[in-house]
């Protein structure tokens, strides 16, 4: 993701025209932690490490003219994964895409956020409920969608050695 939904969309269209069949969407820190871009705590972080998505309108811009039935979309998002996935589903439905044909992955690895990154929002039991709600919904409605991508590299970045990194990742 780039500094805005519009700039990201332009990049994605370029990549699709060059022949890629999958898009990887990274989100900025305010989006990852559930803050609107106009919240004072978000200042200085908007669009810095990914695309800011605050509303469904932002998602509409991000996905405008993207053939959702022909491209796999990977979304690196955890704490707000259920919201971002909900936005994607709503945009797909507005554009008459059949959900059971959508392909992609949502990271949805909240345990890593507690162990290594700290970008969690809710208490662990409530967060895990949201994670498993995604599992259930996608199992019923989006069978080609990967509902979790367990990530280990943040463990190392947080100071673990290679054995601890594997142990935490496999534990999750």
C-alpha cells in the first residue's frame, strides 16, 4: 500500500497490467490499530507504512476496477482484520462478485501482536473470538479464502533467537 487508497489503486492496476495475478495490501499503522486518519494520535503515521483505510469509501477507491474474481488479494492486517475483510466483502458484493469465488489471504494472526508487535486492540479472548469468527464466516461463504497466515518473523524482530522464533510461531 502507498500513501493513499488512490495511489495504491494506481499501483495495483499497473501491476495487474504487467501480468501479476495477486496483490499484497499492506496497511498503515492507524488502520492496523483501528484509528481514523483524522484522529490526533494518527498524525505522522498516515500512509507511512501502507495504505490508510478508514471507511468503506476508502476500500472502494482501493479496489476500483480491480477484477476481484480474477486476482488473489493478500491483506497484512490483524487487529482490525474483521473490519477490513468486511469492507472487501461489501465492495465485492456491490460489484456483483460471488463471494465463493474470491481468493486471497488475510493475516489475522492476533497472537503475534500480543507476543511481538503490540498492535492489539482488544483483550486476548475477545480478539480470538474475532479471529475465529473470520474462520467460520469464510468457511461458509468464501471457501477459497485463506483465513490466517501465521507470521513468525516479528518474533525475531522482538528479540527472540531462532529457536524461540520457531517455538512461538508453532505455538501460535
